[in-house]
């Protein structure tokens, strides 16, 4: 398995990460190397492994760096992984991603991660996402459950009037089932 982490075939590197993670054989240094791999599939697999792990020694700063990856699917995976874990600098980077990325999947994943983290520093980016395309707006409504305040209440009131029925339904569901605090 260790040799396969450095194999010339990207598919073997992906499989080595997957199997190694299942058997708890993948180290932080292996993940750092995989996050810098030239193949996007390898980088995505490394991010999937990191999302499932709960190791204080994991290279979460390297995950934050993947938010600037050239491959949108890697960026999406990095946002997901950061939503599962707290990393220094993650909230600011995710907020920037939610506001500025060209790919809606990336913006949506960033909004979901901000909601998952629930850090007040991400609230404004989530509220701003209510002006995005429908899939991002729906995710933003769900993410708002993690936040409080008059700005959040006003944003939810606007979501009740959204032109997309799924956004309106998500807002109505939040009213029916307030989040436990």
C-alpha cells in the first residue's frame, strides 16, 4: 500500500489512499503529498480521507490551500472537508469562496461548510448567498439555521418570498423545526 501511494498510475494512488485510510495506515505526510498531487482525483480522494478523519495532526492548512485549486471538484471537496473540521483561516477562506468563486458548486459547498461550522464570521457570506442561483440559495437557507440575530431573521423572511419554491420550502421547514441550541 505504501508503495502504491507513489505509483505512476493515479488510479493506484487513489486506491492506496482509500485502502490505507480504511486500515488507518495513511499518515499526515501522505495526505500532504496527496493534496499536492498533479492528478485531481488523487487530491479529491485525499480530501475525502481528511473529511472522515478526526486526527489533530492532520494538515488542515493544506486543505485550506486547496480552496484555490484549479479543479472545481477539488475545491468543492476541500470546502466539504473543512465543513467537517475546524481549521485556522478556514472561515475567512470559505466566506471568500462563497462570495467569489466562478463555479456554483464551489459556492454552494462553501456555504454548506460555513453553516456546518457555525462561526459568526461566516454569517454575512451565508446571507449574501441568498442572492445567488437557486441551488446556492437553498443551501444558504439551511446554513442560516446555525446563526442568530436580526439579520438572520430578516434573511429568512426574504427567503419565504423567494422566486424558487424549494428555497421557500427550506425556509418554511426552518420555521417548523427550529434548531436546537
